[in-house]
C-alpha cells in the first residue's frame, strides 16, 4: 500500500510501537476518513514490510464503523489476484481495529495523473486500466463488488502493475443486505448513476462505469462530467464530455470505447469487465496493424509498379499477410469462443445462485407474513420480483452466449469446449451443461427454459 505522508495528530501511533506481537511501526504513510495507514516491519522477518490500516480511535467505539472495517476484511480476504492488494490479517489491538496489507512500493494512480495534468500516454493508460479490469473481474467472479473505484484506490507498483485496493464499502453481488438498504456510498465523481438513484440494486456494471471514469481521467487529466450549478451528481442527467475535445490525437474508436463505458443506462454499457477488456484489446490490435502492415502495403504497392519481378514479390507478400491475417482472425475467434463459454458458465452459475437466494427470500417472506410484519413482507416481495427478473436476464444471457457459439465453426467450438477447464466442482458442472446445450442447439432443438435450466442447479 502506498500513500502520501500526512500531518500527525494526537492519535498517531508512534514509530517504534509494536502492534500485535510482531509488527513494528516505522512511520505514518497517510490517513483517510476512517483510518490511518502506517508502514511496519515484521520483527521476526525484518525484510518484510507491511501497510497497516488502523481504524481511527474516535470511531472504534462506534459499532457501525467497526462493522465496516470488518466487512472490508472479510471481502478482501476472499480475493487473491495479482491486480488486487491482498489482505494478510485482521485483528483488534488496544481497542483499535487493524488490517494488515502488503506494502506496495510505487505510487497511487491519483499521483500519476496529478504528475501528468494533460493525460497519461495512451499505451500506459490502456495497460493500467486493463490491470484494473482484470482485478475487478476476479472480484466480481468471487461475488464482490468494489463500489468505490477511483485513482486513489489503485496502486501502481515499481514494475508498473496496477493493483486495486480499499474494499471499505465493497458489497456482495446481488440485492443489498438489510443493514445497507437505501445507503448511497462511494466517491461522488466516480459513482455510477444507479449507485445514486437505486443503491439497493447495483451490480458489477457499476464498477464498469467507475472504471470508465478512471480511464477518461487517465487520458485527459480531468473528469468526464462537468460539475455545474452545484450539482454533486452530474452523471445522473448529463452525458459525458467527448474525450477528443481534450485529446484530439486520440482515435475515434478509443473515444467510442470510453463513451460506451460511461453510458447512464447499465444495459448500454459493456456488460462486464471482460467485455471492456476485449474492446480495448481489439482496438490495440487494430492500432498495431495500422502502424505496421498498412505502411508496408502502401510501399510495396508502389514498388510493385516497377516491374514484373517486384509484382511477383508483392504477390508473395500479400499471400503471407493474408495467412497471417487468417491466423489473427482464427486467434480472435478462439478468444471470442472462450469468452462466450466463460459467459455461459457464469450466467448459468448466476441463475443457480439467484434461484437459491430466491428460495431463501421466499421463506423469509412467509415468516414475515405470518409474523404480521407487513412492511418487511412488502420489501421481500419487491426483492423476490427483482430476483426473478435477474434469473430471466441470466437465462437470456445464457441463451445469447450459446447463440454466439453457434455462429462459429462447429469443429473449433467443440475443440475449445472439450479443452475448457473449470477449477471448482460447480463451474465444472455448469460447463458440462453448456456442452450438452450447445449440442442440442446445433441440432436445431432450441434452448432450454428457465425451469429446465434450474434442473442443472440441483443435479
């Protein structure tokens, strides 16, 4: 973890203090709204350095803040990925709560942007946002939404790798917990419109929006929404600025990618971090092609006019380029097929998880109704309706992913389906269902209904 050194206070933990039984405080790194961050060494392993996040002393006695820090620990502890700052430990020390994180040598993305007020170089910005999206996608697959993606919560280590940190207001995928209902949480400039208008029903696409804001800021040094007239949340009712107004050198295709990520309607955005990454990957591939092959083709075309020998050489070059392009197209098709298989497995898993949650919530509705809690029962009915809608959406997305598989060469699809691996038993079970449903679809028998798909959940 990395941060600016902040001013000291009466509550600062002095250098030389031992936290727990083996974390020796070296100096203060910084502070935020909920806590202070200190650099520490392991007295048993002096070469190991850590960043220790300590809940402010005046907040320790407030149960709400202690619960938030514990929730952050529980969620971050589930995440082990190269683009996420891993949590090592969580404990209480002298009536104060502590999170133990690795010390990341480097800087924050906010500091990088501040040092380049007119925007980072395009290649660096795209590399860093793909790191961020990779970490977020892992968190989403683990069932965790970050909900506060911003440059200050992204660390860039000495090797140039971006890592997402600070899961202080993260939440599980799905409807908000009862103690979080109606809570608007996040950093205003980076929040998605649905976090503001309907915080109880956000999904992974809220993090996609925030990542779009970060990419816009990396490329221009400024935010995409103008805060005019004291409107704290201009993203709720205004479109983002055209990124090319501030960076005319950026291609139109890249501007479209940023605009797609910043759509107010979640359905109009990239439908996940993988889609966002894939769009950037295709853009970079096209840019590399333009920088290398296009100039070569023009030069060779002019030389071909010189005579028959040059024409023959040009023909050979074209054939080689065509073969290389065929290989590129095949590689692209393979990536798309893999992505579609992954999406189908994820959507089937989401359907099953939502079905399990629906059963739990229906039981809670029955209990609330029998106990005479009318308001709570009404809230449960709304949530049950949303869950059924989510299940319908998952079923449609699953059918769409299968349909996309059916548009590719069957031999290639069958090969990749057979080679596709899943690490956990549930995902392996869903993959078997995808293989079976693909065969059924290609035999023109159509796709299964929601009720038929739910049979997979219980098998």
